[in-house]
C-alpha cells in the first residue's frame, strides 16, 4: 500500500515514516496540507495519515477535500491529533475521516490501525470490482433486453398482420375483432374468410400457455387454418384449396379433422381450444363447434343474449374425440361474439372474476352501438373492473353481425 503522511512537525513525520517503511509500506511525506493535496491529485494513494493541526490547510479541511473530490478513488483517512475530547472525535468522523488516533498513542497502535485500514481497503476494492462486474452484466442485460424487446415488437406487428381486416363486410355479414395480448405477443388468434359462394368460415382459438412459445404455435396454426385468397374477402383460391374445406362441410367435421392433424404426442401442453363457425348464406344459419372453448354469446336482434354451443375436448389431446355442431337460424341484426377466457376470468382487486353473465349484460347493452365500437366499450369496462390495463391473460373477441338493409 502507498501511504501519504501529512505532518508539519519534522520529528513526528520522520518517526512515523521510518516505522511505516520498516513494515514494508511505500510512504511519501508532506510538511503541510497544501503539499499533501497536490500529491493526492497527482499520485495514487490508498491511505492518508494527516495531522489535524497544520498551517494553511489543516487535517480536517484536507479530509473534507479528499472525501468530496469526485475524481479521487477511495482513500482511507486517518487523523492524528493531540485533541482527546469527544466533540473533536465526532467532528472528525462526521467530516468523513475513517479513523482517529491520538498522538500520545504508541507507535504499535498506529501500525495496528494501518493493518486494519489495509483490510478495509482490500474489502472495498473487492466490492468495487464486484460492483463494476455487476454494472457490466447489467449493461449487457440491458442491451440483450433491448434486442429482445425489438424482436418481440416486430413479432407483435407480424402477429397483428396475420389478423383479418377490421370492420369488413362479406355478403352482408360484418366482422370486427378485439385483440390484446397479455405480453407483446399472445397465444390467441382469430380469423374469418369465405370458403365458397355460400359459406363463410370464422374461428377463434387459444393456445395453451402464454408468451413466446404459445405465440409461435399460434402463428403456425394461423397460417395453416387460413388458406390463401384471391382477395381479402373473396373465396379460397382454387390453387390453394384445402381438402379440409370440401363442399359442403360442417364445423364439427372441420374441427374433428383439425384434431387428427394436430395431435401433440408426448407434449401434453401442445394443444389449443377453439370455437369454429360456418355461416350458410343460403340457409341463413350459424354452424358452431366448440373444442374446449368458451361458449359464444348470441344476441338475436331485440332479444336477450344466450350462450350457445356444446363443448368438446380441446384440439390435440384425444385423437378420436367426437365434436358436435350447433345449428342456429339467424335473422337481420343478429350478433354473435366469440370470446377468449381472458375476458370472463379477468379478476378485480377483490379476486372476483368479470364473469360470463356480466359480459352478456355488457354486450346486450351495446346492441344499439355500432359493432366497431363494442371492442372499445368492452376494454374500457375491463380496465375499470381490473383497476389497470395490465392483464394476466390474452384478451380477444371476434364479433359478427348480420346486416339490416333497412339500417
């Protein structure tokens, strides 16, 4: 260790210097505080031993400069003084001195104090090194997080890009949707498209789990379940025609075929719930099949809402699961809402769920609002119910309405 000894008395300075050098320390001496301060700014020292009473710049002032200098590393300050009153001790320690030694003390006491200071300096250096290492780790983590955040934001845009157009109308049926992942990306997805001249398909699904893994599964399912089109609202291109959509078909048949295709094998979490529907424009019917999914809410124009459908097993669990279609005759102005469990299971601060009945009441109350406004109204109520806009599960809803030509 390198020690700076600031002492105006030449005898004391020589005595302390010789004894410390004999112990193997590198000792530099200064006859007053001004010279000591110049040394401290030009050379690295680990310990400063300073007399309290010195001309021009006393030990207390020198200590204060050392402890308040932002460019100096940690320096252990030991004040030497002839004062032995308690108030002087308190004053020295309050100003930043690390230790205090009376000049009447034996030289061996000084050596012991220096050895103790060495241990403190060593521990301080270790702590600074660890803090520097942690700072470097945090900087790398921040950088990695920024990359991950950027990638997730791009993935979120890609996921939104897979969703169908908002407020689209196909053959007199208006579609709208709400989609809010619990994180950047989610396991919910939804879509609608024409299969042929008289059928329109629509679905909502919820992949097991949350986050990136479920979102990736959702991505792949969305691409598989949504064939290419000649235009956004036209029927499936013959070139890309999937036997899954053979005509005529039923919702139960499609879900059963999907269940055979997406068997998860050893991974029991690789499954998804689904509500799949077909609109028959000729028969004016909804054909709904559920695979472990929330029951859609059907609101006939001017009448009370009802939950419809008979739920089977989620897709991807049992290869021979039976699925059942529910057929409903629709009329002008009727609305149908497919919704994820994140809505009904949204909890308030008291641990109470939003619930299906409350959702029914809310959707019924919006029957005279434009379909494009329903999603915003629902989100406002969910945020009010929860007390914030941070949801533990994905929030999604697919809404459709049979248009009334008379307005």
